[in-house]
């Protein structure tokens, strides 16, 4: 009955025709929202989704090029993954390279290879949160660091990783009941929403993953990952309930106290760590359930970065 | 759903209520005594107390119960004294009623009972049918009886004036004893049941109250109404037998149980005869086992037989009150009660727990399962210490019973035993055959035999019933029982005092735990009497036994009462729940500490809106966006923006003649901008003479999407400014309702996105309501009220808000109230979306369930012929014999459907007597011919007649609205003010649906719902009210005249007195609206009037000036801007009825304005612009001289005409 299809602007003949017919101003918003309205939780979802990191891609100077490669500037969506959003970067640098010199592309920031399977926002918060913008990423086309990075041959690998994260999260939240009730096309809709940066499309489906029975007061367990700088382990992930056995709502502080007490600042102490989610520092009394519903990444995990307070 | 109460009595006679929103039983503390029975209605609760008197507990309401007494003072003129009280001998009394036949001196008026008080002294009525009279209130005539005028003429020989006084019912929220009629009531009541409030269309308060006396007689309480909650007297209803219990439903069902176990059905109950005419007998569901209990609702009858089996009666309704057959239900119950919406409660016969029948809907009246209501009682702990004393008084209560006249008859002897029978039948529960056999064998003395297999189970759950029911015959079991009891007795160490007290009350309280099988304390008592008179040793035995039992009970109460309250009676007659209700009764942990923690948790979550952490997140996100994005906007986006196309097949009401639905392809192409804002174009592809064509509209030009759902088509209309001018929207029909709402939600989001509108409506928003009850809201621009070039009102963008209302009012502080079709008051919760808006188009907080009910009317038409009189055979030229009001469309009872699939029938067709013009006793109205003006009586010249049938339907939806129970309203007004004004408490006035004027207390920004009503006395009902920016309150009374309320201020929110303002000549006003200074009214003939001469020193004004005709409603705002709903507006393509119009040229010096600008419509019913206090921007003024600022404004209309011409080309 109803079909939804996607076309890029270039491929849509109709659209161009009507753009002309209506004049360019027909697509400009004619009214601005009333600024007096109180902020709604929906706005948080929107802000989280449309978070962008200005990035400057430079080619690794060791790469053999035919002519000098110019830096490439891009706004990267915080909630997406590097391979999904770097087609343009690849295209840009391939122009100056010989095909035989090109191996799998990978990225590095100040000597650290960037794990593509972490959301971009997490990579930024974790490695570069206090640097001057734009974020300068070095692009490599050879010497793939097999010990540090997973290979990513195509976007379908990212999709598989993304979907497995969502499934893992739902296993924690709803014993997988919600995700298993979804159809294949629903799964696809989640991924397509992320891939094409379609907030409405993604959330129309993701909404279901964020539901829970009111009497429970929250999910079964909160899917979270805490990233820390001074550890061999990539991140902390354990079972943690949104509500205490006594019925109190757990807060971000409660979580950290149990998982990573060092991250907390004790009384009279100098603050040593920043606890970053999507580049902001929520108050420790923020209810964890709320955070999980509103500040999770599209993979349904709450990614929490604990980074040292900048010294300067 | 408003919060309502379920009432119950525990085995100690303590009365409790459980709120539908609550999680614990609250004890009715103000009762000094114990109760045997309660029967609840929504407005009150009746009960039989331990003193055998009937008590009434009227729930407190901000709306007082007041009664207007009036009498007339009559005078005659004579040449000597002028007018004097010296009347002719043939004249009426000097003080009389209106007709003059009744002598009514002022001091002859007495308060009917001690529960009433006078509200003031007698005063003269200075209003004669909307016209103010001279100060003294005299009205003149030539002679009695005659037509009176307010002016004295040369031939006025008599005069009279009306005196008024109000009395008020004062016994609110307390149990007031109904004075007994000693002469006519020889024996006390044992059962009581109220209902019948649905029989007539009279507003709340009218009740039928039925009672059963110990002797088995049935009594009916006459004259209970809103103005007389106590009723006037008991009338005995003749009976074919002796009744033990009676049940009266909300409608016309009344069933009773006979001692012998058959059931009686009252027949002939109608609007005119709430007592009914005769009894019919229905046999017990099980021929072997008689019924002991019956409970009836609107369309259901439930019964319990003596073996505690539960039965459901099939096929019961108004026309067939006897029903057609019994269905056996699962469960064993002591009693059952049917409440509102045919919902059912019961008390388990074994565990004494209150059960709720889950899953009862109008289509499945028997429900699905019994579910125990496991909520704790308030202060269960604190009770335990009090339990002994309450037990003691319970004992007194029963000892009082013993002193009652001995009425133990043979019949009772027979009856007295079945409880035992019932009790034992729980043993052979799963194999009824042996039991039945036993019955066959023993027939008359059936009670003795089956006792033998019975071995009491001494568990805490059942021991009471064991002990009590086995009292007399259980001598053989006594040992085992008492030993068990002794075991329990050993437990407590501190129980000594209790032992003493329980000893002290011994025999007298033997009835303490009432017989569970009967749930009837009096039967229990009768047993005791019998026992005492018949077999003294036995009785002593049993008494001591049961006193031990109660003693253990007391202990149990002390240590574990929360685990197990024991209930004796439940009444759901005032409890409004249905299958959709969210009840907290079942997921409530019994552990009170858990309960507290649950509450504390929900508390910690709910003020999330204002919590610091939340604010912090908002601020930081904004800061982050600024930091990370503001300076880098010129960077390329990583993800290519694309077009999202949604396509579907639809039908389109084509623009050219002949108009008809044609199949089209429909597509929405959306383009996302970098910042997430979207825009789009919608296309309708169609074939015109084999040629493929399309029609398109830009999403940012769509001004409104209107759902037009009916049973034949799922259609919606799309308007652009041009389409509004034409009165010819794009009409589309989707294949299914779901698809329609899918599209509407998507299109709506696209429209809002393209205009950058999201979140809840602003405080300045303009609210409007369609004739279907759909709610729309528009954000005003500052240019909306600009002069001379305001934004044309056909360019206003309207978006829908969930919910269903009849009218709405708001002010610029963001306080919004609405009133539903069923007169329920709602306050706006601050959310948005709801209804069919799902997901992102709807806020998650602040969306609530909203229900509304309204009536659908059809007409039965008949023509008179000389042979057969009035028949359904009309002339060939006549209208349909069943039709709508116009007679043009056939509307049969079976063929008429609710207005849309969202509505479901909730009642059957019933004759509507409340038609203007009046009806005869059968609801007929007569006329010479169709169509004509009808009158309510038959004359020689009448050849046709008609009557109106009404059927109620109900809608359930969601929206950002919270109910404000319990008073039903017909109008509401909120003080309009400027946005920056700091008003702490916002004046809000309303009219109840009975016409009372009310003033809401405690309305603030934080509590927009306010706290309570203050009643403002009037001498007649009101129908409209409005408050202006300077607290000037105007009202319209039911006689069509206006009233101004004097001295309303912050200090005196209700003002001091009414000033009567006559209506324009020969017109009856119906609505008033007051802005900053302007006062506008609309009369019943659609004329709009402006009040001339209103000044601060003379706020009443001097005269009415006619502004316009063709007006349905007016709304005057805080800038004195005037908006109306016009009745008919001619567009270029079609005519629209119910159109939003804006008065142009309204300026401080010219508050009446110049002309009308036409906006959205037709089909609009209501608008309020009282929230828009946005002063027009100065730029517009300068634009008169300087054309340059005007330039950016001009493209709008120009472009819309361009695109419309493009539209025309494509057609």
C-alpha cells in the first residue's frame, strides 16, 4: 500500500523540477518556532541526533601521492560511524593517489588508531574532547594496524556490528523481546535511519526499544559502556538495574560509584575526571533510566567516557 | 476518568472507600457507628447503620445543594390607600404561590430537616422575564390572574411581587440520619439499594432508593432529587412474597431475592414511574438451590445461589428486564455488586476478599476473570489497637439486634439453615452431583444431612466462616475448632487485655463476624434470636465459641490485618471504571514499606520537568551545539541529504464537475535541510481524459489538515490560503482509517517541520474547535492584529492537538481550559500530540486518556389518518418515517451509526423528552404538517407528529488534557491579560451545566486546574460568562438577559452583586465575551452586539449596538480584538458554515472595527483568541508611510496566487 523509498537529491528528477517551479524560497522555513516553549525531552533526542563534530581530514604524509593532498573538512554526525560517513573523504584522497598504493582506509588521531566500531562522538569525547576544533584526523591507506582495529570491508560490516549492539542492548533491556518482535524491515529501518541521517525514520522504530512497563519503573538492565583512559580493558560493561531493590531510581552517580568509583570526585578533592556523554557532563543525580532513554547512542548503549580533566 | 470511589464494609461494620486512583482503603472516619450495608451513587452513599436507621452521606461538592423557595405578595389598588394588602374577598391570599391557589406566608416556610440551613433572608425578585422591574419588584395587572407587566398603567388594579429565599443542604461528607417514620415502619431495614439515575435525563441527584425490611417487605424512597437528596418519604411496595435482598441498577432494572430463593423482577419502571408497576418471578438458576443474592446493572443481572455459585443472566435489557437464561460463572462469592458501566465487584465467600471482575466490556458483559483487590487499608497498624473497641461497639450493635422484636417464623427457620448448607458445599465443590442428591433426599430439611461430610478447615482464611456458619449444628466439630483456636490463642504475650475485653463482650457480640454466606447481618441476627429462643444451651455454646473466634480475629487484626482484611459488603454504584481504566489496585504490594518506596520513586521521577539535572542537560547540549557547530556551518555535511518519498493510493474528490471520488496516486516528497528542518511537496497524480496529470501543493503553504472521518470514507481535507478562499479544500480519502492517520500524522509533522514549529503550543496560541470536537491551535504572529495590514487570516497555520472538546478558553499566561460534549471540564497539561499523533509528533509526558460522550438523535415521524389515527404510514410525499431532523435523510434505529468509528454506542435508543417546544407523555410533538413548528400537545389542527430518539455514544482518545472533576460545566472564562503581567491567582469563572455561576479558586501558573469552586448565587440559571482584562464579569442568564457582576477584584474574587442589563429589544442573548474594555454578545438569532458607553465609572454601559448578523460565537481578546465564528461564508467555489472570521480595523478609538476577514472553515464551532496579547509590531504602522519594510511581506500573498494559478493550470 504505502511505500517508502529513498533517493539522493541528485537522482530525483521530479524534485529538481519542482524546486524550480516553486522557486528556492518555497523550501525555506517560513516561520520560526516559538522560542517561548519549554524544552521537551524530544528536543534532547534531536540535539543528540544532530550533534556534529567539525573535522579536518589530512592525509598521512607517508602516503605516496601524485600531487599534494589538500585537507578535507567535514561535519561528522556524532552518533554515526566513521566508515558510514567517510565516503567523501575516501573519494577526495583517492584523487591524488595511485590505485596500487591504496589499501584499506583507516584513521588515526595523534598516534591512536580510531576504532571504527565506536560511535564517532565517543571517539571524539574519549580522545580529543579538549582539543581545538576542528578535530584533525589523519587518513591512512596502508599499514593497517591489525592488532588495534577490526577490518571493515563494507558498510554491511558496520550494519552487522550496529545491529548486534542493538540486539545486545535489547537483551539487557527487555530480554530481547522487543527486538525479536520486530520484523526484518524494522531492523532495516533502524539502520537506514542511521545511515541516511533520518531522525524521524530511526526514532519511529527506536521508540519501541525505549518502552518499558510503567510498573517496572525502567528497563531490566541499563545497557551502558564506560570508557576509561587508564586501563587495558576497552570499556566497563556490567549488569546494572535502573531501580534499586528499595525502589529508588538509580542515578549516574550510583552507576559510577559501583563501576568506576575513581571517576567520582570526593569531597574536598580536586576534580580529576570528566564524565562525558555526547560531549556534555550530566549531573551525577541524573536518573540513569532517563539517560538511557534519551542519551543513548542509536546502538541503544549509553556510552560514557571518563577522561582526565585538562590540566591547563 | 474522574476519580471515583468504591465503597465497602468490613466484617466489623467499618466503612471504607477505595479511590480509583488510590492504592489503599480509606476508612470513613467521621462515622461514629458501624454499618451493615452501604449502597453508593456517584454523588452520595446510603447506608444502614447498627442502629437500624438509614443514613445518607452526600459527598461534599463546591457546588452547594440549594433550593429556591419563592412566594408572591399580592396587592390590590383602592382609591383610599392606593395599593395595599387589603384584597377583595374573592381575591387570592395576600401571600400565595404563583397560581394564587396556595396560601404561602413567609413564615410558613420551614426547613425540611435539620440538615438544611437558610442561606439568607427573603428578598424581592426584581427581574420579570429578563426585564428589570422597578426597585420594589412589583409587577402590575388589571386583575388576578393575568399577564403581569413591569409598568404601572392606568388600569393596573392589582400588583404582585415575588419573594425569594434559598435554603442549603449542609450535611456534606457526613452520615446524616434520615428521620424515620415510626408509624409506617414497624421493622428495621435489612437491605438497601440505590440506582435509577439513568431513567430520566434529569441531571445528577435523582435516585431511586429501594429498601428491604426484616419482615421481608420492600419500601421505596420517594422524591430523591438533586434539590432534595434525602427524599421525602418511604412508600411500601406490595409484594408477592417476602424479600431478603434487593438490587437496583443505574437504569430501570430492579431485581429482588425472595426468602424461598426465587427472584423478583420489577416491571414497568419508566421515566414517569420510577417505582414500576408489577413484579415478575424468575426461577433460581439452580432449581435445587435457591438464590440468596442478586445484583443488577444497566444491562446485566448477576446472582449468587445458596451454594455460593455465581450466575450471570443472559439477554437482560430495558425491554426484557427478565432476561432469557442463566449462565454459570466461575468463582464462589458471598455477594456481588454491579457498579457503573456494568462493572462487577464481589466478595469471595471463603477468603472475604473484594474481587473485581476483569474484562467487562459492552460486548462482553460477563467479563473474563475475577481479580482480587489487594490493597492495604489506611493506618492498618493504628487500627489494631482500636480494634478491640470497635469490636466492642460492633458487639453493641448486634446486641441491639437481639432486642428487636422476635420475628422468627417458620419461614425463617427454613431459611436460617441454608448458610450451613452453603458453607459445606465448598467441600464437594468439584463434584456437585452428590450434593444435589443430598438435596433430593432431604428436600425440606436439606440443611442437616450434608453437614456430616463437613470437616472444618482451620486455616486463618476460613475459620470464621466455619465457626459462624457451623455454630449450631457444629457441636461435633466444636472440639476441633476450639482446639485450633486455642493454638492461636497461645501465640500472643501481650494479649491479656484483649482477652479481658473479649470476655467482657462474650455473647452480645456473637454476631461479630457476620455470616459470610449471606453477608447479611440481620439474617445472622435472626439466627441468633432463634438460637436463643429455641435452644438456650446451644446458643450459649455458640456464643462463647464465636466470641473466641472474634477474639482470635482481634489478635489477627493486631498482628497481620494488612495481610487479610475481611469484607462483608461492597458497593460500586459510585465507582466509575471501565475495561480501559488504569487501576492501581492490583499491582500494589501489600507490604506498606514497599508501597512507600514505590511512591517515593514515582515522586522522584515525576518532577523531572523541573529538576536541575534536566536543565543542566538542556543547557549543556545547547552550549555543545554552539561550541562544536556554530563556527563550522560552512563545512560540508558528511551524509548527503536525500529526498524521502512516501507514496500511496488514495481517492480524491475531484475539482471539476461532476464532483466525484476518483482514484489517484498520492506522494509526499520531503527534503531535509542541514539543520534537520524539512520541507516538501505533495503530489496528486490523476488521469484526465486518459491524460496523466498532477496537482501539487507545497507543504509550507498548507495551512491545515482536517480529518473528516465517517463511516463510509476515511477522508481528510488539505487547505492552503487559496483553497480557504475558495472554500474548496483538497479532499482525499484513504483506504483504511489506519492509513488515513498514517498520512495525517506524517503530513502534519512535515507541515510543522517546514514552518519550524515543534513542541507544545505557545501561551499566545489561538485555539479553535471544529464541529466534530477536533482541537486546532495556531501560533499568532505579531502582525496578526496589525492595522491596517494584518496577516490575512486564511494564511494562519493550524495544527491539531489531541483530545475532544466542545469549547476552550485560554489566556496569555498559558492557562487553557476546555469543556467536553459531556460537560466534563479539562485543563491543558502542557503537552502536545496525543490522538493519532504518535511518537515524535507527541510529547511523552502530559498525554492522558480523554473520553467524551454525546447523543445521536433521530426522529420518528407519524401522520394521522381518520381510520387508524396516527400511523407510520405517511403520504407518498412525506419524509421518511424515521429520519434526521431535516427529514431529508432516512435514519432508522438499526441503520444509524455513531458519528465515526471512534465512537461506540453506550446506551440503547431512548425517547428524548427534552426537546424544545415540549412533548407529551410519550415524547410526541405535534404539528399541522411537516416541516413546521412543533408543540408538545395535540390539537384538532394537527395531522403529523414526531418524537426524538436519542442514543448516547462514547469516544475514547488521548490528548494533553487532564480532567477537573467533579462538577460539569457548560461555559468557562479566564481573565485575559498581557503576557508580561504578573497575576498570581488567575480569575477564572465558569457556569455549571445546571446553570450555577462558579468562581475557581487557586488557579495559578503552577496549578492551572485551581483548587476549588466558589459558588456565586444567582436568581436564575446562567448560560454564558466572560471576564474582561479589568476583572469585569459579564454573564448571560437563561432568560436571555445580561448581568454585570459588581466589585470583582483580586481582594473580592467573586464580586458583590449582579446588575441586571436588559437584552437588545426582542432578542435573547446567548453568549458574551469581554476583552480589555469591549463587551460583545451574540443573541439567539445570530446577531452580534457591541455594548456602548462602557466606561470605568459606568462599567455596565448604556446600550447595545448592532454590529453584524450571521454570527454563531464571539471571542474578544486582551487587545480588544474581535474574532467570531460566522454562520455562513460564501467562497469562490462553495459556501461554508462555521467559519473563523477576524474583525478588521479594530483600534482603541474604533473598537467596533470595520469589516470581516475570513479564515478557516466551514465546520468550525468555537475559537478563543484570548491568549493572544501580542501587540502588533510598530513596523506595520511605519509601513503606511514607508513602503520598504512592507516589501518582504508582499511576496507571501503574491506567491500564493502564483502557485494557485499553477494549481489551476494543472487542473
